[in-house]
C-alpha cells in the first residue's frame, strides 16, 4: 500500500507547489517511488503529458522532482480561466466543458469519483503520494462539494499538514484562525503545521511555534527559511516571474489578461545577460527592447482586444520600425496574422476579427485541441524540444517562410527577413543551443547556462533545504496508508 500526505496552505501562494516538489525530491533521493497529486488545479500554464493530456505546470515540475514523466492522473481536474467568471474544465487530461463559477460548483461533486479513480491508480503503483491542496481550507464557504482540499482529504483518508506564510505577516492568525473556522471533523484531519518563507534568525519565532501548537494541538514540523533559488524553477503563476535583470539583451513580454504557457520565459530569465521585462497594463512596451515576445493566450481574441486597448499595437509597430524582433508563440502567433476566425464560438461568442497584420497568415479556431510533445529543428538544423497545446489552424503565404521543421513538415511563419516570426511550439528556449543562437542574433550572447541542469540542481538544493529545516521524520510519520 502507498502512503499519502496532503500539503494544504493557510492561504494562496504560501509555497505549497514548491514544498511538494521538494518533499517529492527528498523521498525520491531515498530510493522510493513517489508521485505528486493535485486533485484540482486552476492555471492556464499547463504541461502536455506523456499519455496525451494536459495537467498543471506545477505538477509537471513535481513529477520531474520524482524523476518521472508527468501523466494526467497527477492532476485529474484542471480549470483554465477563459474569463472573469468562467473556465475550461479539463478532466483527466481532456477538455470536458466550459463552465461559469456557479455551474462548476454544481459540476464538481460529480468529478470526485474520477479524482479518486486517478488517486487510486497512483496509489497502486507508488510507495508515496504527496498531495497538494488548492487555495485554503479556511474558505469554508466553498466546502460543500469540495474536491480540492478537505473534501478530497476526507474522501481519500489522507491526513493534512498545513503551511503558513510568515513573509506576508500574521502567520499565527493564519494557522490558528484556520482551525477556528474549520468544522471539527476537518480540523481533525490536520496533523501538523509548518511556517514557510522565513527571513532571518528562525530562533526568533520559536515562541510563535509553541503558541500555534498550543492553540491548535497540531505537531510543529519546522520553520522553513526563504529559499533564495526558487526563481530558478519553472514558475506556475506569471506573478512569480516578475522579470529578471540583465546587462545585455532586453526582452519585453506584455502581460496579457489570459496569458498561458509562459514557461517559454523561464530559460531566458535564467540567463545572466538577459533582461526579461514583464510589461504590466498601463506601461508602454519599452523602446529599448531587442525582442518582443507575444506569449500564449487562453483567449486569443479577447487578449488581442486587451493588447490594443493598452496601445501596445502602436508600440509594437514602432519597435519593428526601429529594427526590433518579434516572436509570437501559440496565441501570440495567432494574433500576428491578418484574421482570427472563431466561427463556432470556441473561445466565446462567434467572432471574426482583424489581427495585428505582422504576418500574412490567417487562423481559424477548430474544436479539436492539439496536444503533443514536439521535437523539431530550426532551419539551421538546431534541435528544439517542446510541446503544442492549441485549437487553431494557421495558414497563409508567410508559412512558406516556416523556420522550423516538425515531424518532417514545415512549422511556423516568418517575415521581414526573419525578424518577425511565430510558431505553435512552446519550450523552444529550453534548448541551450537554440537559446544561444537566438540571443546571438539579437546581439547578445548566452552565458552557457545549461538550463535543464540548473533545474535539476535547484531541485536537489531544495530537497537539502527542506531536510535541514523540516522535521522530516515527524512529517512523514503523519502519513496514512491508502
């Protein structure tokens, strides 16, 4: 039988995803077969799995920490926001429907059997399962029909360790307050707690830990100091990728409302000689940028409208006149054409809109989503590995300027002598050779950062960090057989 433990947070963004990755790496280094699991995630930053589906990017990183390929059972329910009130619902890797919040609240109890089905398959094949919650169990107004936190923990019989974030302040209230608002049966599922993101001398909070333990009757598991290298790991939330300062090439990325699959930026952020500037609404695209990347989007037509509303289309034209480069990836690629046609209303109401006109191509939205792991080559013969996750089909004269070869066929489009180009493949910059060549084309140089090695080294450093700060024996003793 597998053992399982669930990591929940006293709030959002307390560091659950990174902690789960670290614990997974700790157990994997001990020779155990480990799997991550998140019953329900909400993110537009998805990963394509080896079994042909999609899951949250954080679970893909956690799978990597376990030394294995991600599969759909690791995140059976993925919500991909398409508007302020609605999201695409992906179940066991495949799109089920699009639902507004109230509709989803009625739907989610019916998804619990499929969540438990995925969990059971993982339990049958592994020694350990480390489960990540979502948001906070203190949101008791969402408890009915819950599948993300206590609803899952209760149904699967998995005990919980609760994590507080001292960096945002009020950590005693976070943890003690969570117990105060929880129903007694849910509070009983929590067996221990830890405090994350501590800066400075941890001994100064020993009294605070004792106070929390006395008020909750939960086992204190440790104080986790701030992990300085967390930025080297792929970010799940664009807010965690605040941009990186560098001295050479400057890359500007407009922060679209429904930005998706922006992991293309992680390897660039790791380069010491590169500045990645995430341009927030209200700012102009910087005039000194060497490259503007139009990133992926979960809602291409509405994000294009938002792009224009910011005046970024005018900034982009000025950037091109100055000799700047533009790269559109997936949704960004679709925006660069003359027309985006969504006759069936896949992304919202049926619409046919003018694109930015940077490439002589047109895109038609189609119901079938393409999910594929992709190995391609640039026109210079450099290998790149990535993935496709899109619903559009793009055609037109500028595809004759395809700059990639994928499965023996041309992929992408280009214009202006290659300064303006787009493609559907995410993850291009993870290839060290391609990244170095792209930066050289922009007048810079790579610092020979071996990106995949950096991620592996950072996961090992994270595991050592947790071994030094958490009482791992007590933490692991909380787990239950499932």
